[in-house]
């Protein structure tokens, strides 16, 4: 058989043919690897974008619900009551001062008047300070001037 195709056998078993085939094979493997890596990165990007889209859809849903709540009459009325002090007909509003408000007012007073009181300018105790609590109530209700 070798005698029938001596040129074909000499080409197939030559060193040059082996080097060319090896180069082509390396080129094919390189390109296949390059395409595989690119495909993997693209799939990762697609997955990340899908997650981001799902997150954005969740945020959009939450914002839509918030917008619907903010446009209700209940919210408008609540905000008018809390922030503007408005009331309905027949209602009366009572404002309660908390301890935090008292502390804040004291700090504001201290900031506007940082000088400590001297002994001469200290407040003189009122005569009501000398009375005990039941006596002050008695005076309050019965206007007893003692």
C-alpha cells in the first residue's frame, strides 16, 4: 500500500505536516476557549442584570404602593393634623410637652443666656413655694388669700 501512494505517505508523515496540524489544533483550541470564556462572562452579566431587574421591579412596586398611600385622603388628613395642627369641626387639639421638649427648651435658653446667675440676681422664692401642695390646691379652688 505504501507503494501505491508514496507522495501521500511522505506528506502525512513529514515533520512539517505535523507542525502545521499542531498549530491549527492549538489555534482551534485557543479560539474555542476564548469563546467559552466570553460566553461564561456574558451569562454571568445576564444573570446579574436579571437580578437587578427583579430588584428594580420590587422597588417600583414598593414606590407605586407608597405613591398610592401618599395620595389617599387618610394620609393627607394625618399629615395636616400632625404637621399643620389642623382639626375637624368640633374637635379640640391638646398639645402635650414631652420631657425631650423641656430639655430642648432649657438648652435653647442656656445657649441664648450662657452667663450663670450671680448671687444677687438669683430668683427669690415665691410665697407659693413655701406652701405645701394641699394648701396651694385649696388656694386655687377657693381663692383664699393668705
